[in-house]
């Protein structure tokens, strides 16, 4: 399965402008044969706590746009956004996979980033989500989840690739890169991770450092500092071969 990660900037709290900015990048990834195109965490607005402005219903304009892009390019589109609670509670940071046939998969971030006050503005999810796309078993996660290895360990036997979308700032970029490689190595699975670039609220800087990593921890594609598209093949047979050659998961 060919996967492309879009390492992109955003227009702060302006979902329509960001969506327009991303359309040529989505088209370029699709033209390169990508069957899954991965955007970032809160990809349309940035990591804003101003949920009164940014939260949308699950059938709102941003998810509608994702489905339009998916259908037009015959590819899955992944990215998270602030999803409004129809019952009036706090929104969730929801990672949506929009399929070209109208199928939706959704994962709500289990670990809100309390250091940044996310837990005060967002509710948390309660369920791990693993889905199968084109024969690849994907586990879904969002940014701060990456620090909680148990979430990845428990899913490992039924996972070929971990999908991570993020707004991870430059001052902690060493953590981001180390944790991504650790999740790939310890679980013997691919890791596909998209992180934004540019400047955010509070003068935070984002260097990207998006990665596609194989089950041995080798970086197949990576980028930093600028908008770019990273592409690689995700092959479940590679996961099976590594786990057969090095049966480390059996010792947990």
C-alpha cells in the first residue's frame, strides 16, 4: 500500500483557508499513487484550544471536504480535528479516516495533552481503534498518545502499521523522533507519522520531522523544516517476515 504523509503548515483557526492550501498537496500525493494520504493533528486549524471557534460536527465542512478529496482522488484521507459533541459536552480530538467509497473510521484521542490544557477543553476517547485498509492493519493514534507505550503494545499482534498525526513542537523534537523509532522497533511494525511545520500560538515552532519507519526502525522517508510530501510502500509481508525472524513479541 503506497502511503503519503503531508508535512504541512496551517492557517491558524481558519479551516477553509487551510483546506484550500492543502488541495494541491493532496492532488500531488494522489498523482504519485498514494492510497492513503496523511494530514496532521487538527490539520485545518492548528492545535487551538478555542473550541468555540474551531470545533465542527462530524458531518461539518472539514470532514465533508475530506470525503470530497477522497472520492475525487480515489484515496483514503486521514487527519484529526476538533469534533463537536452532539449532546453538548466537550469536543474530542478525533482522527478521521475518510474513504473514497464514503466509509469512515474514527479514533478519539485517548490522552489529551494536559501540559497544554487540552484536557480542560477536550474530552478523551476510551477505545483503541485498529482498521484494515487495502490489506494493511492500521492502529490509529494522535500526538501525545505516542508517550504511552502500553497503548501500542496491546495492539501489536493485530497491527502492521501505526498511524500517528501530531502537532509536536520543535523544543521536544528529539523526544518525537526517538519515540517514533521506539514504537516501530519494539512492536516490529511500520510507523507512519505526520507532524506540522510553521509557527503556532504562543510563538511555538514546529519542525515537522515527519517519518515513515519500517519494522526494523529504519527511516524510509523523513523531512524537517519545510512543507513536503513523504511517500513509501507499507507491506504487511515485511512485518510478518521480521516477526518470524525475530520472534520478540512472544516474550512479552
